[in-house]
C-alpha cells in the first residue's frame, strides 16, 4: 500500500519519465474524486475511483510514476483532501497544470504531492512521456522533444517543503 | 502608503505583524471546524503530529458537525460519524450530531463565530462567515489537523476584489442573484488567491441571512474568503440570534483608501433574477434566457440557501398551490432550528400540502450523496452552490442554480420561471427571531 502519511517513503521520483494523463480546464474535486467515494480516507481505495466518472480508464490503467497534466484551475470546488490523496494513492508522480485552485494546491503540498504551475502545459498531449526536474522547475516532454518552465514555489512554501512539510514543521514546533 | 483592507487588518491583528497583500503570515486561529467527511482525515494528522497525548488548542472553540452523510447512508458513513463522536468526546470539543444541521448554519446560529474572528473550516464553504465580518476560509484536513494542535496556520495575505452594489433590488431579486452575476462576470477562477469584499448601499441594507449567501459562494469564483464589513445590523442579528454580546470594536473594516485589486460596480435595480446553467456556476444568465426549460427536480436547501427565510419564500409562493405534475421537490433545512421553525410556523404543512418532500437538516443531495440523487437525463433547479458535472448524481444529469424564489416559481409550472411573474416576499432578519420559542 502507498502510505501517504510516511513522508517520502514510496513516492515515485518525478525525475523518472512517465505517461502524461491530460485533462482540461476547471477540473473540480467532484470530478477528481466523486462525492460518493469520499466516505473513505484510504489512499489506495480512493485511487481506485480517481476520475471515475470523467475518465473511467484512468484508475484502471494509471501506473505509479505517471503524471497528471491539466489546464487552468485544477482542483477547484471543495476542500476535500481526498482528491490529492487519491492521486497519491494512484502513485501519480506530480501534477502539472496551467493553474491550480488554492485549497487543492495547499493540500497537495501538505501531502507531499508535487504540484507545478506551468503555463506551457497545454502543449502536452495525452499519452506523451514527460518528466519533471523539481529543483530546476522544468517539465521535459520526451515525446515532443520540448521543455516547459514551471513557476518556482514562493520562498515561504519552499522553506516549508524543505523543513519536511507542514506536519514535520508542526511536530518540531510542538516539541520545541 | 495606502490604507488597509479588512483582510489585511484582520490578518495583521491575528499574526501580530503589519501585514499587506502578498505577505506570508502565521496567524492565530479563533475557531476551527471539521465535519464527517473531512474530520477523520484531520484527526489522523492531529494524532500524528501530537502523539497519543495530544490536546486541542482550544476545545471550546473547536466544533465538529455530522452533516454531509447524515443520517448515515452506509456503513462507511456511520463509521465516520463514530470517529467524529469519539474524537470530540476524547478531546472535549463541541460536537453536533445527525439532524443538527450544516456546519456553516450551526456555527453562525449557535454563536461560535463573530465579527473579527479568524475561522478555518475543513470545508470550502467556510467563506460563509465573511457575511458577519469574520475571515472564514476553507482548508484541507492536514491544515486543519495541525491547526487543531497549535491554534496557528500560515496564510498568504490576499489581495481584495471589491464588489460595490448600489440601489434597490427589484422584487424577486435577492443576494443569490447578485452572487451568481458576480461569479458570471469574473469567472470561476476570477477571485483565486483573493478575498472578495461586498460593499455599497445595497449590501448595507441586506439582512444578514442574505449577506451570508454572498460570502458562502465566494469560493465559486475561487475566493479565499468573502467579506462584508460588520455593522450594527450584524451586531443586532448576532445578539438576538445567539445571545452573545458583540463588540464591533473587536472587528475590522477596510480603510477608505485601501488598495483593491479591482472594483466592480453594479446598479442593483438593473439586475434580473439569475440562473447558472450547467455545468459551472460561472454560466450565469438572466432567468429570461432559460425560462421554459423543463425540470424534473427542485431542490431547496444547502449552506447557501437552506435558511428559514429562504424556505419561507418558497412556501409563500406555494401556499394553497400544488407543485406541477411529474416534478418532485426536495426541501432540506440547513439546521434543526430551521426545521423546528418550519414546524412551528406552518411552513412545513404548506410545503407538504403543495407536494414537497422535507428531509432532516443537513447537506442533502447537494453533493450527490443521498436524499435526492439525480439519474441519467434528470434536470434539477437547485438553490445550491455548485452544478459541476455529476455534482448531484449522474454525469448525464444537469443542475441549474438559482434563488429560492426562482425555484418556488418554477415549481408551479414545472419549468424554469421568472419569479417576477409571481408574488414574492423579502424578509429581514427578524422573521427568524420573531418565532423563536
């Protein structure tokens, strides 16, 4: 089982190439994790229902190390952390989108799921093979032999990530 | 240097800094909330960061509700409910149970939130509290779980997008129509990373139950919160409703020379009733554009429009009438006190006589869980806040969003109907208080 709560353990490496699953604009959390399935908070179980109504073949065919690529405002709608958690459970390496809804963006970072704001992501086609250099903030498309620049995380968030994320930061604060 | 917005002032005070839009601050949280969907994940985070002997930052300002799958519609939901009950009891937090109502209705009615508070809720419609001048914002379960332990959370101080409305609304036009128009104009992500602020003479004259509608749906344009400057109207509403003493000196309002990202101005009198077409709230059009669209289900309720005044507006229209054949109406009060008021004032009888089905208080079919899920091809007109693909059930169903008055008028004819064609009422805040037992 993919343990979403074990920090980096078992997370795929975005530097390794994987298949891009491409979605459009305004993909809301109801489409990522339909409401009827979020009675569960188990990443593996949630993964079996990821994008179930929108694109049923996703959960059947997604491989650990694959990428989710989307247009504008990915993860809009509800605050359910079950949405990024379902992608963690599916072994999604990173989410690359032209823009994100605010709560999804925070939740993903809190779960250790890399999220990249990449205005050029619309050049990526479904099935392309891509990888992400998180340090450089560059998405490489092997299928098209192209690269796209992602926005750097704000300094504050970068520092939070470097301290091990919000949970590690909070633990340290409570222990301090 | 320019003055500050309400959002900048409130986050400055809570963080002990001189915060401006764009700054990152760590702020003290006044109230934290989670419900039966988001609670269990937050508890896991809390237990993980605190170990076995964790204590809540403030049990008296921590509230858990059981509203999304209430009463339980399956074993997993029932187990989630038990997890909420156990965690709340173990840590001494406030807990509301099946039938008590939707978190956002309960927190306001029961006096947990007040002007000037920083409120985080593990539910995106936590923006609602902006209607009484609190900075309410939705967070995920990890954010909430850590804040339950520390009472603190980081925020990027938002820029503010201001909506100024002046003049008198037409009969049959309400705050719901205003917010649908705002969302239509700026778009589904038009307020992302920003606070919405609603101002102008129209907003000042709106009763609190309507201001809460504006704030509730700020998230439907991506807003981090949706604020109305707290005033005497908010003060008297809260004091009457909750018995709490409210001191506006503890609250915040924007400076006259505050710096806004943009100001959108509206003439209230020119606004027609609005309907958001499937499948996004930003698809707002004048009701006249979709009038005549046949519907299968009408849904009255949710944290947006499930208050007593909303349901009474529908009952006024349906009094002595019968809902059109082949159309079903599902009514879900936002709270137990709304439910009891409906019983006490005859609204319950009026609606059931007209043919409506009334369910216990909670979120109802809003998110497609239960109590009125839509099938393939079904068309629903709802007082809800979201109409995403499959939101209330089948991916082949469609949801239109409108005010309670538009739903009431449409129930008479079985098709989307301009509420200006029927007699509609408008209620101030005292209608709820007057019939309090």
